C-alpha cells in the first residue's frame, strides 16, 4: 500500500469514527428526550413573583418530564405542594434572598459548563470563573460572595489524593477574591505544602470574610476555618467533608467517612464551641453538602431509582440533634437552598 493510500484509509477511518460519535450522542440525546417526554407531569403552579416573596425552598427539579433539570421553588409552608418553575436549568443551584448561583452544563459532542450569578428574574447577570467539572456552589448569607468547586482531575470525592479540585471565591460581579487552594493551610501548627492538597465545599459566615471548608492531603480530610483577608485556612478537626454552617453560626453539619467503605459517608453535626460531634439519624450514605432548614433541621439530597428505572433524587430532612428519623421533604428534587 502506497503512502498516499494509507493516508486516504486513515482519513476514512477518522471520518467514520467521528460520524459514529455524532450518531451515538444524537441517539443518547434522542433517547433521553423520549424518556422525559413520556414521563408524567409533576404538579406545578403558583406565580413566580408571589412565591419569591415568601420563605421558600429553591432546588433543581429531577422529576422526569419537560421541566427536568429546571430550577423550581416551593413555599416552606407547603414543601410538598405544587412547584413553581423558573426559566433556568442548572446542574446545581444555590440562592440568597437577592441572587442565585447556577452551575450548568451544555451537553453535546463536547460538554461545556458555566457558572453564573442569576438576578432576581433568574437571568444571567455575571459569569464566574469555572475550570473543570462542577461539584459544589455556595453564596454568602447576603449574596455578595460566591464559591464554586470543580474537579480539575477525577470526578469523585471517594478517594482523597486521586482527584484534584479548584475552589474559587468570587464577588457577585464576577471579580475573583481568591483561589483557596493557594491559601496557606496549617494543620496542627504545621504548614501543608504537599502537591496533593485540595480544598472544597465552602460555607460562609455572615461577616464576608470568614468561611469553613474541607481540606485534604495525604489521604486525610479536615474541617478548616478560613480568612479571605489573610488568605489562610487552619484545621479545626479531622474527618470532615462538605461542611455547612448553621444559621446561628454555632454548628457545622458535615459528612464523615469514619471506618466506612470507600465512597461512603455518615451525616454528623459538630458543635464549634463545645467541640462535640453528634451523628444524625440518617443511616444511608450521603454525598452532598447539606443545607440547614433552620437551627434544628438539616436538608440533603439522596439518589433514587424511579419506577421506570430512571435515576432521580429526593430532598430529605432530619433533626440536627441526632433524634427522630429521616423524612422526605420534596420528591424528585436536588440541590436545596432555603431562602427566608
């Protein structure tokens, strides 16, 4: 075979491979569209402007149907009632009284992602820095600061040291405050400079400077307390991931690995002043950054397989003092944010 013929054959193979990839993506997209369109409609209703004036729960709807993936809300007084949909779709959403942050995906032959601040009409106001696969998003209580975590390498927190994250804190106008991976990390009075250092899962205090997050290195994780002005993070205690600060600022809800198998976690609450830990009644493994409904109750998402075999999720609630039992708060929902 001549060199010219080899080039022609190679070109033909590449074209066929490209056509096969396009056909696969088209078929997957078409199959997903058929599944969603065939699903029963979820109960919807309520005026968006009216519901936005009430204490509310904002979330990503995972009910199969034409509204799958859209951000929705329900009044806290009626969480199981009809949901009011926004015009926006997000992979993960979080909100304050004035703004929201949306991590979204545009799936095609090459999937691209965006991180955006949304205004009160749920329209994009500013783009935020985003590098990699979106994972976590949080706003400060007044909405002036946003934090996003992405996987730069890997796609799971199951094996510390086998992934790389980037966590950036920005102002809502899109300007960057800092990449907290580059902040000075101190554990037991020793500065950690290892190349496997990762930080993720930010939760903000109400002073626009203090935050808590997860730090990891050498197969260990810690709850760290950070200062944006000093660009420092200091370990508070070990075996803490995806912290969430209570509304009164006294406790941290988190997931802990303990002696569980890889990729499994238990929910717990840590009292910052007393230094005590309380395991919560939820026995299932929870891979989520929980949200506080109030100072007594936490919310979190759990995956579920629907009756037709499709994957969906529900938002659950459980007392933060270790008592009671878990209860479903909103079915077919994910990524909860409480706004009062």
